[in-house]
């Protein structure tokens, strides 16, 4: 595997003009469960109507059958060579990558993930222009700009649905049967509407005494304020519940049952970290300062929130610059002396962000749709079976694929104007400003030398011309560092 080549002198990138105006859609190969699509047949119909040729690789596994694409004018073919813009969801089959094409997919390289180094090497070898959905963001002066094209909401929705089954199994290991056991995982529902009906029925059983055997409150703590957390909360709020502040948690934790509702709490950055040296700053907690100088902060989550948490639903962004939310040592302290007591804190962690050994250090591995849970015991390590002691972990890394129809429709609505803009840059007759205003952004001028490419697209280009783009040159060094350390980095 050759080393990633960086051309630090790369300051201007020219993108080849498209003459064919053709878009390709890949057959997903990441896992058997990946049934999502970047564009639905309805989106393809709009492109075809505008004069764009769309070529779709045949697939028996995607949520929309081939015939639905053919009916709206797409060509079904395994040959995507006529296409200049090729769209996928997850990482494609490297052996099928085509040279000098423009690809858009989730590459999972921007955190230095070494498992995808070979893919990135191949992209550079083939002189591919790679745009990563994760980097397509709303133009903003803020350091953490909101993403424009994302599945995050559906990761939260599917993850929350799956959490209930895992919690039901954990409580059953303590000899306590609850309505949670009757909630199937997301992919076992015909659609999201069916899943919501199941959740609401579960709520009726809770009101009628379904949790009476528990002499403790069930407290769900949500971290993060983005789409992942909002999606999880959307499902949680379908159940009888009361939202409380972090300051209310100690008193709530002491309340005896029976409880006819669940309790929810959204923990913000201010609730979870503090300055290592408080004398360096005065005044209220400053989120911007924390984002810019995370090394000046330490986690307080294990002291202020975790002791009163039954289920942690984690939706925060994390990389190695930030303090961990919860470490293995902190979990061991929280469980010390009450390893098999159902009243111990942190019975379950639903790590929707799915950063392996990341913000939640004891997420030792990602999990799969068919095997979504494992137990982590502070003294025994990872166990495949859910047992009385330890914490039940869920870290499925493709949660939105459990609701493929709704997730693809949501994603495609946001991707379509971006694809149109990329085609417009290559000489088509689309009007990008009007299209992009639909999803809340304005066109801004690209940096000099980019032939009018909007800055939000330029900033999402990982590689072009056989080199990493200037904003992503750090990836090569980060991957090399992780390889020396023998780790894969966050997922």
C-alpha cells in the first residue's frame, strides 16, 4: 500500500467540463443491510425531465426495485463509464472505481480512519475528484457549520427504536419483564409509521403499569443538540415522559416507584465539561471557546450526569482533540460495589455516533443490524451475551439503513439540488441559486481558480487531480500516525 502523496503546492484545482451531463448511481456493496440510495426514483425523474442521462447499476437489494428507476427514464447498466458524476451512499467497490470521474459518497477518511486508506490511495491513483457528503455544509462563520446532506436524523430515529429492545433484554436479565421487549428493531417494521405505532402502543402499556415491577425511575440522557439527538428525542417523546434538567437528576434518582412514565434529559456541553484551570476565563460557559480549545477542558459527565443515568443516548461529534464523555475507569467506579444491582447507573449505552473507543471509551467495537448489542463489563471486558452485570452497548454504524425508504427520500431531497449545482458548474442550464435556496443556502463565490464552483462544494472536495485538496492534506499524516500507533482511529 503506497503512501498517500501530498502536493502541498496544490492551490488551484480545475474540474473537467462535462459534455454528457450524465449521472450514475452505484449498487451498494458495503454490507448486505445497505439498502439506501442517494437518489430515489422521484429524484431521478426530475433529472431526466431536465435532460440529464441517469445510469443506475442494477441491484436486487436496494429499497427501490430497478423497474422503478426504469419507469422514470433511467438506463439500467453495469457500465457507468458514460457518467461523469457517480453517486453512492457508503464506500464503493474499489475494483470498480473509474479513472478521472467525479464521485460523491461517505468516504470515512476525514478522521484519519486507516481502514479506508487503501480506498483513498485508489482515489488518488485514478485521479478521481472525491466529494464527501459529510463535508457538504451550510456556509457559516461558525467553526462547526451544519451539514446539508446527511442521514443523521434517521440514525437517531432508528437508534432510539433499537434502544428499547436492548433495554428490555437488560432488564429481563434482572428478572424484570417490561413493555420494551415487545418493540422490534427498526428494520423489522414495514416503515417508520408502523414503528411509531408500535412505540405508542408500548407507551399505553407503560401508563397501565408496565414498569411497576421497577422501583426506580428510568432516566434517558441525550447528548448532542444536532440531528442525531433530535431524531432520537422525536421517538422518545412518543412515550409518556417528563423532560428534566441536569440539576434535577440527583433528586429524581432517589424517587421510588411505581413510575408511569420515562424521564428524559438533554445534556449540553456546559453540563459535561469544565475548564481544567478556571482562572484562565471568567463568565458563563463559552461553547465557541470549548470548540476551539478543547484541550483546556476536562469531562465532568461521570460526576454530574452519569451517576443518575439509566440509558445514555450518545449523539455528539467527537475526535481525539476532545475529552472523553465516559472512560472505562469511570464506568468501573460508577458500578463498583453494585455490579449486579438494577439500580446502578448506566445500564445501557446507545452510541448512535458510533465512534469506536471514542467519546464512550468502552464502545470496543461497532455492532451490526443482525447483532446490535454486546455487554461491556468493567472487570471482564466484552461479552456477546446480555447479562446482569456490565453495560449493554449498541453501536450500529449504518442505522439509517434500517429505515431505507424514508431515509433515502429525506437524503435525496437535500442531495438533488447539490447534484444539480455540480452539473450546472459543468455547463448545464440549471439555475443553482433557486435550487439551493430550497435547502437554505445561498451561492457564494468559489476561491480563485475554481471556475465558479461554489465554496460549499469546493470545501467538500477531499481529493482532485491526484492529490488531497489543501483543507484535507492533514489526512495523510494522521493516517500514518495511526498506523504507527497500531490503531484504526475513530469510525
